[in-house]
């Protein structure tokens, strides 16, 4: 349950005004926000309170998160000259706040902590577009029109993701997720040519750490075989693709995660309950499943609905399958 | 090539300020805008200049199209009391401007005219959400939480779509498209239960007119078998699903349309050319294909790029397959 925090009153009380990046850089506050959904929902894992643009921000590229808009770049990446705006991320300096946050969490958490990074395509799309986009026209024009420059950019973002994930695991994270949220905007042929090599590089570079790797993008039904093949143990599935279809497309050897439509958490409880049971049924006989939403928690979500979902999954999921695999996985 | 007009200087010259609904209600202007892309690009069909909310607007429900935003409802549909805000559409009165526009076009066009309507889910989502949405939370809460009211609403929208399409064909349109642009936001199980019956009703109610029916939604890869089965001869495919995959999922008995990513029209010509050829190759041996973009033309598109696309499709498509099936289909 990514972004579970933003629907919680206790989150709003400590989050503060302004860019979310300020809260992320404050270890006490970031640790508290990470803990809130674990306390509230009793989920089986925590996810670090951070953002996919944190490492790029921390390395001084010039990106912010504008409240009500999302990641914004005043000077988007536009030409080879912008490559000089990247400097290699040194986590011990640039992400010291992240290490301190995880250190606090290691003393507080009694469930595993999940770290994460943004995948090269999704992060680079913000750098090129300068703000959230519906059509990804600029980044597609760059990747297809100047593949050499695109691959240089994506490689730099990949390096930054690798350094981030390694630092998270070294500090205590027990699993990592690579979010390629917007990869589903691409045709599979373009994903394979321009995106897959960079995501593969990131996932391969954390393989030696021995922690489970989750790989995920929304709208990615057609990409599932490629996303799975990039190098992961768990494939995230949004709500559009039935789990049975996702198992077919990924070859059945991966654990799956997700599938509950975040919008349905706003429906009456009877509807939500039936939906959760349908998803658990869709998993009958497949222990490799982590219950989760198919995308982030919507801001207007009633926390009581999520409390009931977690309770239901723990009760029914445990009865139907091995507990650790039917675990509910939530946080901010 | 839906919305081809908005990238044309000649469109900007005649479109006027304010809501697009004013231009749609002006037969001279609407006919001129319909003709512009046919003249400019030499495409093989025209699509009526209108909007999917035109019939609901014309029947007085209270919906507008806000420039820079999209369809907006000051008083969204929220309860059974709002059912009274619908009155049956009488095309001879409510859509007289549409009949007049088509009458002008029948005297001017030397290619077939395509009519269209919005499908019940997509149109109803605007009525319930009150504006464009990313999550469709309100409409999903309504359809799952109060199925009876949802089905009443969707049925009224279906009736309005039927009256619209029938009037278009009676006035001279030679084909119809049913646009369920946002159906891809739904899980297939929800699509089947809440949406499919209403789209089926619309498509069945125009079957006796004997014109080809196209059915389309973006992001609809998982829904393709259901969208095809709703009752149509042509299935629209966005750029995420390869045509070969779409043929598999639809059973191979339908003609397909679309597949070019509108964002790639902004890429350098060599890239765009390769993409068009890749799509035509993906059709090798399948004459049942109508070349088109996978979604509307982006506003910042350079018309010269589209001119070259049409020229290329006419040249290569005609060499590779029967001309009428490889026809390029464009308009506003």
C-alpha cells in the first residue's frame, strides 16, 4: 500500500507544508511517517517514506516535488549539455538522511522494511518532460530521435538507483522495489529497446544482496513478460490485468503482488470485501502472492476501509495459503 | 486520426474562442472543420467534427467543455434525483445542427463520412466525476455501490448514443464509431458486469443500418475480447498492444484499426517512418486493417509529419494489401 500515509490524519499532522522532499530529508519525521501505516493497519512490512526522485534531487540535478502537481524540473533535461548536471550519487553524503531514517526504523520496526527506487524510464521521464505528463511526447521523441543521448541519460539514472538501493539494503532494508510506474505508456518494442537494458542493469546490480526484488509498472499488461524477465522475484500487477492472466504471461515462476483497484477502496464495504475475496480466490493454489493495491492509496481514502481490508486478508489469506506469502504489505 | 484538426492552423483560424460546443453547433463551421483534414492530408474518410458529450449537452443535462480542461459538469450526477435531469434525445430537434452539418458535408465530401458517439461508461464517467479524472473513483463507487442507479444512468446514456448514431447514418454517415475511451480503467470483471451490456445495447441498436461499427478504448488490452464481442466489425487498438496480440485476443475475425503512438508523430521523420512500416509489417497477410493513430492527434503535432504518414501508408499499404482495407482514416 504505497502512499498509505497521505490518507491518514496522523500523517497530515506531522508531514508539514511545502515539498515532500523536506519531510523525506528529516530522519525523525520520515521514520515516524514510515511507522504510521504499520501501527494503524498492522501490515506485514513497512515501505520507506521517500520518493522516486529523491536520489536525483539529492545529487543536485534540480528537481522538486510541487504540492498538487508532482515532480517538476524548472530546467528539464534537453541536450547533451545537461548530462553535466549529473554527478555520481555518493549515498554516504547525499543520502545520509536516508541512512539515519533507516537506522531509527531498525530500532522501532518489528516487520521487514522495504526499500525502493524509481526505474530509469520513469525518473528520466520527469527530467525530460519537466512535469507529470499524459502523453510522454518529449521523452519518446528523445529516446527514439537521439538514442545515444537517451541511453546516456538512462544509464546515469540507473547508477543513481543502484547506489540508492544498495545503501538502503546495507542500512537494513530486507527487500527492494523498482518502480517503473509509467513504463506502460510504451509499446513493448520500445520498452525492450530503450528501457529494459537499464532496468536490467539496476536489478542485476543488487542481485548479490540476496533480498527479494519487486518490479512494477501500472498499465503494464503487455509488458509483463519483459518486466518479469528484467531480473526480479516479484512482479507487481495493477488492477487491469487479472492475476491468472498475469501468471500466464510471466510464466508462473514469479510471485505476484497487487491487483486491488485503489478506487474500489472508496466503494461500500460489501463491494470492497467481495473484491478482496475475488482476488484471493484468483490466487487459489498459488502461494506466491503478496496482497496489495494495484497502485498508490488515493488521498481521499477512508483509513477504516483499509483497516478492514488488512484484517480480512490476514484472516482469509492465512486460512487459504501459507501466511508469509499471503501477507499484506503496506506503508507510505 | 481523431482530433487531427487541433494541430492545423486552418482549424485555429475558424474554430473561435470558448467552448468547442459552440463550433459544433454551427453547421457551416463544423462542416468546414470536418473537411480541413481531408483536404490537407488526403485521407480516405472524414470523421464528423463533434464531441462525445454533444448529445448529453444537447438534451440539456448541464455539461460543458471547458477549454484546457475537458468535459465539466457543474452539478455532477450523484443520486436518483439526477435521473430526472435527462430527457429523451429527439435528434430532429436537439441535434438539428448535426443533420445540417452532415447535409453540407454530403455535398462536399468525396470520401465516406464516419459518425460517432461516446459509449455509456465514458460519457457517464464525466457526468459522475464532473470533470476529467485519473482514478474514476466516484464512478466506480457508484457502479459497484449502487448498481441499480448505475444501470439506470448507463441505460439513459446508451439511449442517447443510439439516437445520435442513427441520426448520423440517416443523414449520410457511412460508418460509426463507439468510443469508450476510458473503459481501460476497469478490471475485465467490472467491465463485463457494469459496462458491456450497455455498449452491446448501443451496437445492437444500430446493426440494422448496415454500416461498419468500430468499437474502441485506450488502455484496453485486457478488454479486447469483450470490446470486440460487444458487437462490431472493427476493433480500435491503442499503441500499447501489438496488432498481432490484438488479433489473437479478438479471435482474428475482426478488422483492426489504429496502433500508431500519437507521441511518435513528434519524433524525427526517420523514427516515425520506421514505426509506420513496423505497423504495416505487423499486418502482413491480414487485409483487415485500417491505418490510424492509437489515440487522438496531439495538439503540438506538426501537420507535415502527418502528411508524410498518409503518403507513406497510401504508397506502401497499397503495395502490400488491398487498398480499401489499408486506407488511412483521418479527420477531426
